C-alpha cells in the first residue's frame, strides 16, 4: 500500500472541505457540525435532500441524505425511476467514523465540485453519515485504544450501552426500529456498512466481507463474487489501496491462518441477506493513519457505485431471482426442504498469500503470557485460509406461524421488520407443530441488555386454541427468512434466544408439602408404573436425599401441574389454511 498514491478529491474550495480534510485528517466533526454540513449540502444543491428518519434514545434527529440527479427523493419516485438504490451507512460504531468523512467527501464531489457527477447516472444514494448519533457525542480521545485517529472518537455503543450492530433482530433500540422503517420504505438494492477493524497488524489498509455461504441466496453471492471481488477490488487497489477479505486469525497469530467470520442476523451485513440484498462490510485497518482509512473507504464507495451504474441490470436480476426464490419455496410444505439456521467454518483450507507485518514474541512480565511485538517490515507469508462452511442447524419451515395475541412485544417486533401477517377475529382451535424446551440455562450475565438462554428443543404436535387477535404469518412473502430466524428457537438470533419468551419457564402455581404428600400416596396406590418409576428415581442418592425434589416428582405428574411450563407459545402450521381463516 502506498498512502501517498491514494486518490484525492480535486479542486475542493476551503469552505467545502470536511473538517478531516481541513486538519490533515486529525479531527472529525461533532454531531452539530455534521448536521450543519448536511443542511449546507441540501441548500447548495438540487441533487441533495437532507431529512431526519427517526429519533435516537436521547431525542437527536437521525440524519439521512438522499442524492439523486432527477429529484427522486422519495422511495416511490426512486423505485419508479428504475435506478438502483444504494444505502451507505456510517457510524454504527461511532468511534469508527471513517464512513462519515468518506461519504461526505464523495457526495460533495458528486454534487458540489461535480468531479464525480457521473456516479448519479443510474443510482439513487441514501446516506446515513452517523447511525449511532448518541454514541457519537460520547466522544473522547480515549474511546478506542487500538485506533490511530482521529484525535477524538465517538463511543461504540448507544447512550443506553446497546451495540446497534447486535440489535438488528431483537430491535430493542429506537435507532434500530427507525432503521428498519427506513429499510422497509426504501427497500434498497445494495447496502454498505462502514467500520474500522483491529485485532492484529498487517499491510492492508482496507478489509471487506460479504455473506457467501448458505446464509445468502446464491444469486446475491454470485453477483458479489463476479462484480465486487472480480472487478471493484482491482479498481480500488489501483488507487494505492491494499485490500483483502476481513482478517480474523484462526489461532493467536498469523501462522495459524485466517478464518472467515460468519455474521449472524444480529449484524447489519448478516441481516441484509435475510432481506435478499447484498450487504458489503468495509473494515478499514485501525492502525493505519486516518487519511489512509478515509480515502480507502472513499475509493470503495466510489468504485462500487460506479460498477452498480454499469451493472445495474445484473444486480436487479440477482435481487429479483433471490426474491422469487423466497416467495416460491414456501408455497408448499416439504419436510425434507431445510433452511439453514446456523453455519460453522470447517477445517478445510486453501493456501493464502497473506501480507502481514513482521513480529517477534517474548514472555511478558506484565501479563505473564507470551506477547506479540509487531515490527515495521512487511511479512509476506503463505498461510491457510479457512473459507469453507457447513450447515450445523437447519429446519423445515412450515407454511405459517401462529403467534398468540398476548405476546405483544414479539408481534410489535415482527411489524417493525416488515413481516406481513393477518389477525384472526375469533379463537381458533387448530393442530400445530411446536416445541417443548428442556435443559434451559440462563446466561450468568446480560448481553446487549438481555439475559439470553440456551435450551434443548423437543418437537411436538398437538391441538391448541389460539385467542382472537392472534397473528398468522404466511411464509409466502419476501420477509419469510426474517420470520423464520425470529420464530425458530434454534436460530442464533431468535426471539427465544434473546429472552422474549423467558416467562414460559416460570412456575406460578405450586403445592404445599402436606397436600402433595397425600396426593402422592393416592397416585402410587392407583399407578403401579408410577411406583416403579419413583423407586428407580430413588436410586439417585441426590434425589433420595432431597424432600422437595421427591414431592415435585409427584406434583409434576399430577393434573395440577401447569403443562404450559417450557412450552413454546408459537405454533407451526404445515397444512394449507382455508381462506376464511387467514382473511
């Protein structure tokens, strides 16, 4: 990589330079200055509209710029224009703010200096310069110890300490719900999420990734392989950048190889594949100077937009086929047709020419462990690259899910995701598939504001009555994969995992010991098999010495015990419903 060879914005008047450019990339704007520049762009150019698309937890406007050369400033006009809609997001981790300064420089070059005006020929750009606006204002020189500039940086999480890049499925933050509404309104054709990465030192100033295993439609994956990996990367490198796929060491150091990170749907670029759209992750290298990172991001944005202009038809075709594939595969139920829920990297590898940095190792007198000391010389080394995945958990989706009316938080989240459903007007008794959970274990500490849990899912079939206003979700819709990942308990970011249904494990009724003593004797007198089961349990010394456990044994087998404990409230319907039910 040659920093001095990177692209520059040409002939930019002083009053149109970003603060980063004015300060030789030492500083970046605060929130108020960022909004002021957005308004300045809006007033100066008829190619740009600035608006707020929501409110943060602290009540700040969430900024959105819409850039179009034909005043296609609404979703309806943009779709009608036949142009590709590109969604660029900066500052989801607001200390990683390269995307804000790169995006502003590019938009200015498009609309003000017009050195990149041709980029608007066949696209409409929607640009979020700062997603995590509250975290952006928790700025400090000490927020990111691993990062080389700017001089002050925002905070990774929101002011309520939620990481927005873990919230895409559970949607607890108001920022996330505003984002989902923005997505549902615009339904972009391509998504770019701008980050900064740390973890090791290497020569690359920019790394990137996109979903390319079974978690994404092959039509989307193939488009990214051909056009991004095959064409865009070379053009970005021609500007003096050095790129590779996202670097995550398979071991503690480089010789162990690198392994692909598979983003689950809680992440931005793990979520967009569920919506049948490519999600490009940009991760500039935190140890590189801020200028190198911003200009590297600029070059990826520029050449990606340029390629989409040229290859719009093929992108539309990939998106259309992915949508059609989703709509068609859930028209009928097939127990043998599985949708992947979880994937894992295998031990299969290929040789990879890695451009690293020299290093030595020594025993640390601080930590007591072996420490890595990076040098300054390039280290070009062949290492294994683990970029092969296998499906570890899958499911045969039903035709419909039915969610009882009382689980309002779940229904509200489904609405936020744009999942379509119908409400039933009167109680419905119906045969469903579902799950009963055993071996449930709650996490010892909260994660992203929720106590997550693990469990064993045991499939069941039974007849249930669902109350009026329960919702029926047909999977014959574009958001089907979102519904599946939220409602199948074994999915990595399901409602069940995030604790939306945790109350089902709470026992509310109980029996007094003196009552159960009498009940137990009556049960034993009537049921010889129960007596044998109890005698077998008594061989367990811990059980035999625990009076409460012995009484609970009988209470749980009596008609007084609440059989709903551990029962999943959501039903799976695998037969076609009559029209009068779902209307």
